[in-house]
C-alpha cells in the first residue's frame, strides 16, 4: 500500500501505484477504502475491478462496501456477483473450518444482492458447522424472514429460545414474527 502511495506522490506514476496497490490487495484488504478513494477520479469501478481486485471473496465483499461508501452503489452488484463466484471456488478447496466462514460470507453476499432464499440456504449450511452457536442461528432467522419463510423462521427461533431463553435479539425477532403473522390495521 505504502509503495503505491510513494509511486503516486514521488513519481506521479499512477499506473505503478495501481500495480503496487493491486499487489498489496492480494495480501490484505486493510487499505481498500483508501485505495478506492485514491482511484475514484481516475478509474471507473469496472477498471478498478479488473486492474486491482484479486479473486478473493472477502476482499471483493469489502470492495463492494468501499464502492458504496465512496458514493458508487451501482458498482457493488457486479463486485458482489464476482464475490459469489469466488466463494464457490474457495469452497471447493476449503477445509471444514474455512467452509464455515465461507458459508457465512456466501450468505452475506446473497443477502446484499437481495437473494434472501439463497442467503438463508448458505446461512443454514453455516449453522450446520456449529449448531450450538446462537449468533449463526439469529442471522439465519433474519434471512428466513427476509425470504418470507415465516414457518421456518419460527421453528428456528424456538430452538434459539431453548438454547438461550433470555436472548434479546431473539425477543426482537419473536416480535417481528408476531407482527408478520398478525398484521395490524393501519389507521389513516
């Protein structure tokens, strides 16, 4: 990252800076938002994607977030689609521990793309890797609700309530389910 900054500031060589930043992104996405900010005036989101982003799912998801934060929300879906393909590739070679995180990442990607059924399916796979982890189940219920799969969400929530009876997020989800199952009349 610093090498790219130096190339840009000392030699005013944008192409060399881009090459250095691309190299740094293969190792860490820590500086991705700053790199996006430095490239915004000179590269389109498509050019940035092609020239800088490695085929790494987590980095691609961060890039989508960075584009949204930089004021380019229309750039995010293409990057998220690429992230989905990268997750598939990474899942094919991942060990059991890595698969859990990749399933969660795949669910997040699908959720961001508003493919809530797919998001719920990936999150369910993440839950299977650690069935007693309530936080995974909470996210699953949220995706199920977004996918309008109320019966499944309710069943999952009952299990969460048995595992952690005083979970405040579960209580909030219980209220959401109640509201969905018992719509109130709107007063004009």
